[in-house]
């Protein structure tokens, strides 16, 4: 049984269930998000020169935002903050997917590069969705801002709770 388990986990550096994840770099979702950045940059480099600074810039910024928000969220001291940053990463992921759809529709990049990026995006998206749905891993999203009825001044003057 142990040989089968070791063989199953050999290709990836997945921490065993009993080991604690010591930081964001140990998270598989972070590692996959970094791979998505590499694949997205490859797609952006293959864009025509006039699109590298428009659509390419948008793609690069969106894909870079994903691992950065995962890292920042994991450094927060509360589960609602962590969940909020994971949700932001999920939104950036949707932006990456939309950029890839546009690039494919405009036939700006090789299909193989786009397929690689979309496959990684799908994988990262599924991981983020699971992380956001698990209350033991990440608390449910809470409203981080004051109710709309409060004016910005009254919010700043209200006591900290």
C-alpha cells in the first residue's frame, strides 16, 4: 500500500496528509498558478506586435495577479481575508480565460499554446473553487466593507470593533 501511495505521489511534490503546509509555496494551487503564468506569457509573446501592448499586457497582468493574490491571502491572519483574496484570484482567472478566448477567436496565437494555458486555467479554477467552498480551509466570504447606508466619513469616525 505504501509503495502504491509513494508511486502515486512521486511525480509531484505533494505534501503527505499528515504534513502541514508551511506556506503558500507549498500549495499546489500556487504552483499550478505559476505554471499558468509561464504558459500565459508564452501566449502573450506569440501575439502580433500591435497586440502585445494591449491584449498581451492585459493577459500578463491578469495571470500574474492569480499567484500573487493566493500568496497575499495566505499571509493574512483571518480566514475571511484569505477567502477574499482567493475570490480575487478566481476573478483574475476568469479574465485570463476570456483573454485566451479572444486570442483564439482572433487567431493570434498557436492553438497548442492557448490549449495549454486554458487547461492550466481550468485546473487552477477547480482548485480555487474547492478552496472557497471548504469552510474548514477557508471561511465563507464576508462583506469586508461597511453597509452602504454609512457614509465614508461616518465609517472613518466609527469605533473600531
